[in-house]
């Protein structure tokens, strides 16, 4: 699959049946629509409402950033904001194919998730540690 940001080929990174497409050149990450949900479920963080159906319905954010094209359907994606301070500007395929995170955006989201209470801290910690290592998140 080609990277929506730099058009280079992405590699597949897999952890616990969750496959993410990662660009080794620009460090962007593509989540197919169901992959973010699987990730949050594995971390027992479903209550955060970061499910694809919720994200796709968020309003379009005003941004001077160039619109990226979905690597699956090649349609322009909308920019939307998720997360808390700092807000994270991501690209969402309006056809329902997935989400694009530019370099560092997954790390910012993971850092925010580290502050969320969870009854399953061990499982959450393992997934966050894995993602933090892959995407260079900082505490």
C-alpha cells in the first residue's frame, strides 16, 4: 500500500492480530477502520469513544494542511480533530476505509491514553509499550 503523505510503500506492523500500515520514510501510520477499534478493545478503552464510526462523524477541521488521499480508494480524506490537549489532527476516509496519522500523531494519542484509568492496566501497558516503541511515544 502506498503512503498517503509521501507515496512510498508502507510496511505492515502486526501485534495481537492488529495490522497497521507504517511508512518507514515519513513515519505515518494507516489504521484500517476496524483496527483502531481492535486496539482500543485490547486495551479495555472502549469508553473513550474513539471508534471509527464516531470519528468519521466528527466535523471537518479547518486546516492549511494539504488533504491526503485514501490509500485504498484514492479519494480525498477529511481532516478532523481527536484527542485532548494537544488536539490531534488526523485524516479520515469518508468512504469508511480508515484513518491516517502523520508522524508523531499516534505517539501523541498514546501519551494521552497513558493518562486514562483502566482496570486492565497490565494488558493496556503491554499494548501501549509496544506501540510506544514502534511509534516513539514519550511519557
